């Protein structure tokens, strides 16, 4: 026993000695490794040695700087990490690991060296003096959509993009820093200028461009940036640069996806029991609950038709883009063809676009470069009026018969009711042989340039743009279609519009550096001309649906639509000079002067001058910032003047129209003055100031910008009615208004986790916020309001001016109600603002504004190894939305008459004295519009995108050089934090323009094509 214990002690001692010796050697090794050694080397960049590079031992303040030939030397622990940093270059961290020589190649920082398109040229982001925001092709692809504006929604501060329709192919409305003009929003007077590859893109139909063709988008927001476009820059400028070929072997790339669309939700309307009950309460039926024979039979048999379920089908969205690109160092080319198709959940409503693009750039000699590009698109937009059938589905009683006994569609479900002459079965839209609604649009946009190097730093460039578009609309409604009332004849119409134009620009540029001084000079002379021609025809009583709108000679009645005929031609001649000066990469100054001469204006009033100046100070390059935390800190300030081409051609001239009069007992054709000339008519002029700051912290992990701006627009156009004694029926246009606006914009980008730091995991976050205030300053001398157009001095441009709903008159308030007129318990109760005991127009007030006071966007991207996940969301608030589903407007289903189905709401009865909605019955629409006003604030997830990029080892040695597969959810959820959605609405985003003249056709949440969500599967690969 003792021997065993002795043996055990010996073994333990030997083990302890081995562990002790091992630990001693490890300690000695560590001590030896941690000894200081001298590390030296050379630091270079793409252009040679770098002087003044900071080299620090990580975690300490010990370090040195590189000398004139880029060399350095310092003593550092052999296990230390050296940090190399230099303004304008990416920082690097390199472990010493016992090395005595470490040479470093520094690369310029992509953020600072990013090339930004500024109009008639480019500049480094570090030298930008104006307020410019940018999106690249990768960011655009995160949101699959028919047009690029939808991909931009909520992602750029100060840029508000709103839908104008839920129909496929409809172009959204875009506002950059709010409204300035008082014209109709539908007329485009507040739309920004669109420029593609340096040439103005007239017509602004963004749907002609496939997002796959776009390399980058730069938006010029302040006048110091937009003044170079003079009379077209007041509303901001969108610069689109398309993709070009790059040197190398020919590359074939494909981007395609396919998705399914389904209704985001259904409108909440009354079911069979609910419609029978509301008819029993309706004053329209005298409270006896009158039902048609079909409804009585349906109630007895338990029929409860969900008309939305019957009418809505799954839609689809698909896109295919094939590109060939490549070339040599001297000649680059890119050729691509694409197809985009989308259908809604209503039958016959589709959008199809075919695109073909070609570009070639060639260096003919070392001093001559030429290039040509051609963007061509052919699109078909079907069923623009189909949304009315969706509206009709909401009106149908759930007790009606949708189908006949043989399974065919029952064409007249409202038979034996008051609505029989007006309503057909909305399911008839499925028979597309009985109707046609096709818009065919052809566009070709071509650019050509030649660039010549004259002497060192001086070059001349000629740009030529040729633009042609043809828009044709054919509409036919047969007697069996749902769009023709029972007993009415078939109708057809044809609309044509041709637009062509050209732009010729001559640009002289000089760029040269002299030591610490850099000078850039740009001179421009340009000419632009545009022509438009329109025509239209109408027909009735087409004897066969097979003819449609193809031969009006076979119609019972055909006529020329005079309102559709027109011709316009205008031209613009421009001179522009711009000077850029940079000193020591610290101070940047930009001065611009542009002169525009327009044919739209009267003689003696055609030419105007637009000045602008901006400056920037790169504090990061100052000596006192050397040891600061900022990678970039730049201050910007700018001022400029622009104007708005809000005048149609010939507006300054008078107008004559054909008129009939009696002469000697005979009817004679002559002409009468319908518009007076105004030789003083001019454009609206906007003066803008902007101050901003750009910054970056923590080795470019946090980047951002903050801008504050204010604008003032003078000479705002308005139409003034003339007295009847003038004999001129139409108003005269005058420059008699003034508006102003101001706001703040914040953009932040955070590179929170980099893949190299967390074993392949990365996380990026982008957030932007903008707040905008605008105000009408003047409507003319002594004029404080224009009620018909909804304009009020001291208020924003787009406001709601109406009665303030207090609730519903209750049973105990019968006497009080009658004091205001023919009101009774159950009617809508509104405020008597002036206290005169009379309910009249003087009791209306400004309830709020339609445009959001603030907007916010959020984009986040996460990556892990080969997987990537991105989420895009946006929000806005401070505005009121108009819902045509709940407010009467022009929609009969909101009257609660019970003749038709209606929104499922809490309506007033003797037994249910609610303050929400009035009693059902013939309400004569008094104040019903107040029921459709809701807080417009919301937060919405726009897109969720999950992708996987295949490794090269998986692809192997085959022809595929890169591939990615992805799943996208567009509009996956209903909006959050929305009072409208909480109340029962589907989506708080606008879906159309109001037909009510009181709102000047402003954006509303209308009843048309239902809002959808989309599930999309796509793939990208290159060969």
C-alpha cells in the first residue's frame, strides 16, 4: 500500500514538473515575442509614395509619419498591430507578427473618391458643394418594380414619391423639397426635370426606362446645383446615367424574376345579414327593408356572395433582361434587351414593356472619343378603366345572384331594383372580347457625343439628343361589357399623340491643377426644340364587337373630338458658364451663370439670367483636425436662382375659337376672342439657400449629411377671372403669387459590422429623415384665399378646407339640430365656427395638409457568408389623407342609402347612438366628405429581399462566372401605426387623384385597382 502511494506521489510530481517547465517555456516565448523590434517600410498609392501617412501602434498613442519618399521606421512590439491612416484613403490594420519590413499600398477611399454626376460633368464626392443625393444600380435592384421611382421611394431625404394609381404602368408623383407652384398637380407644374445621359428627357414618362438599364441616379436638390439647368431647375433635377460597356472579354449577364400578386386585403363591406339589416333602418326605404325578388330569394336560401372574392384573381409580375457587354481598351459596347410584364388581380389589366438598348464608346485616337446610345421601348398598358369594375364589386349586394343556374355570369344582378339601369355584373370584365382598353406607347431616345482634347486640360464635347414618342389609346366598350349601362349603345374612341424633339449641346471644359490649386471651367451653348401633335375621334353604335375601335366608318355615329386636337411647338436657347476652384483639397468654390431664352414668352420678355454660387470647406484637411475623430468633416453653403417652365406654349398670346353668329338671317361661322394676351407673362422664379454638413466617423463606419434649406418663389402663376362685361369667357394668366418653404434633411449610413471582423457576418444600416414646411405668401394684391382651388395665404399649397365634424346629432339634441336647418338626430354634426347659428360656407376651416410634413426612410442589409438580407421601409406623417371609400366624394357606395352595399361601419340608429357614422338613408351628401378624413401617418415595409450568391468552387470551371438567387416580398404587410388601417382601411398610400374639383385633382386614397402584395423569385447570373 505504501509502495503504491509512493509511486502515485512520484507520478504527480513528474506531471507537475512537466507542466511547470511547459509554462516556463511558454512565458519565455511570449516574453521574447513581445520584445520591441524596429519595423520599417515604404507606403505608396496609385500615383506614387505617400508623405504624411500616420502610423500608430494600435491601442496606444505611439507612432510616426511617413517622410517625403513614403518611408517610415518605428519601434513596436513584435506582436503589435500597426494602423496606417491617411485622409482620403482607406485605413489599414496590419499585424507585425515579428516582421521587420512592412510595405503598404494605400487605396483611395471609395466614399470620398466616388464620382458624382452634377450636370454637364462629374466631380468627386469630396468636392461637391451642392445638395446632391445618389443611388446606385445595386440599391435600385433591391426593390423589383416597373419603374425606377418606385425603387427610390422613401430612400432619399427630401424626395417624396407617391403613387398616382395602383394600375400597372402608372407613373408615380415625385416632389423634391415640396411644392412651389399653384397649378394643378396633375399638370406637372411641380415635377422635377429628368435628364438621361446628359440630355433632357421630355415628357417625364419614367416607365419608358427599365430600371435594369440604369447605372446610377443623382438628384440635384438645391438651387446652387440646379441653376445650371436654368428655367427647368426650380423643382429639382434627376440625373440618370445608364450602363456602359467596360473593357474585357464579352460578358453575358441575365437578370430575371417571376412573382405572384395577391390582394393585400379586401375592403370591409356588409355581408348578407348586414345589408338586410341596414335596409331595414334606411330612411331611403322608409324603414321597411325593401328587398328585390332576387335578394329575398337569396336571404331565404342563405346566399352571401363575396363579390371581391369572385372578382379578384392572382396577378403576376415578371422581368427578363439579357445584356452583352465588353470591348477593348479603345472601344466598349453594351447591348441589352428586356421584357417586363405585370398584371393586377382584376382581369384584363396588364402592363407589358419591351426594351432594347445599345451603346458604343470608342477612343478613336488619343485625343478624340465618340459614343452613341439608343434606348428604345414599346409598352402596352391594358385596362386603364378596369378599376371601375373593382369599384362596382363593392356596390353589389351580397344577396344578388352572381351566376345563372347554368353557371354563366348573370349580367343584370340588380334586376327589378332602382339600380337595374346602371349596374351590370362586374364579373363581365373576364370576357375581354366585349371590351378593349389599350394604350400603346413607343419611344426612342438617342444620344450621340464627340469629345476632343484640344490642349492639356482643355476639351470640347458635343452632345446631340434625338427623342421621339408616340402614344395611342384605343378604347371600345361593347353592349355586353360591364362598362356600358343596360340599354346603352357601344362606344369607341381613339387618341393619338406624337412628341419629337432634339437637343444640341456644345460644351467646353478646362480642368487643371497648379500645385495646391485646381481649376475647372465649363462653358455651354445649347439649343432644344420640342413639338407635340394630338388628335382624337369618337364613335358610337358599333354593330359588331369584332370591329372594336379599328374602323370608325362602320360605326353608327362617328365624330371628331375637338378637345383632343392640338399642336404645340417651343424652343429653348441657353448659355451657361461654371467655374470650380479648389485650394489644397480644403476649400472649394463653385459659381454658375446661365441664360435661357424661350419661345414660350412674349417679345421683350424672352431671356432671363440664373446665377448661383456655392462653397465648401473640408475641415478634415486642416492641421487642427489631424488627431480628431472625423474621417471627413465638410461644410457646404449655397445660393441660387432658378425658374419653372410652368407656362404652356402660346400662353402669352391671345386665343380665338370658332363661333357661330347670325348675319342677315343666316348662320355664319366666325371667330371670337376666348383668351386675352398677356405680353408681360413670365415664369415663376425660385431663390434658394442651402447650408449643409457632410461627415464621417470611426474609419468611415458612420457617414452622413445634414442640410437646411429655404426657398422663395415669386411671380407664381394664377388664372384670374375677367368680368362678364369683358366678353371674354376664359380667365387670364398672371404672375401674381408668392410661396416659400424651408426644411431640414438628415441622411445617415452605418457600416456597423464588417464581414472581415465577424467571420463573414456584416450589417449595414441607412436612415434618412426630412421635414418640410411650405406656405402661400401671396395670392395677389388684397387676396387672402381662393376657395375654389383650395389656396389660402399662410397655409401650405395642398390643404383640406372643409367643415369640422363633431360627431352625430343625438336624440336629445333634436331641437338644437333644427336650429341649423333641416337637421335631425342621426345627421352629421359639424362645428358652427362663427357662432351665427347658421350652417354655411363660412363655417369651413383648414383641417390639415395633404402632403406629409415629415418623411423617413430605413434600409438595412445583413450578410452572412453567401447569404444576404435587405429590408426597405419608409414612413411619413403630419398630413391628412382623403379616403374615397369612407368619404362620399363621387362614390355612391359611401352614401349609406342601402340601395347599394357600403363600407362596414358603425352607423347611427335609435338603438345604436354612435358618433361615428350617420343614420342610413338619403343623406343628400351633407358633410359626408368629412367621414373620409384620417391621419395620414404610417410606417410601411416596402420590400424584404433574401439572396444567396454561389461560390466559385460551386460554379466550378463552367461558363457561369457568377450567380445569385433571391426571394423578394414586395409590400408584405399592411402599414403600421396607421389610424386609417386601424379603422378598417387597406392602405394609407394615395392611389389616385380626386375627381372632385374642390381638391384640384390632388392625390387621394381612391377606390380602384386593389393594393397587392407580391412574392417574387429571381436569379442573376453572368457568363
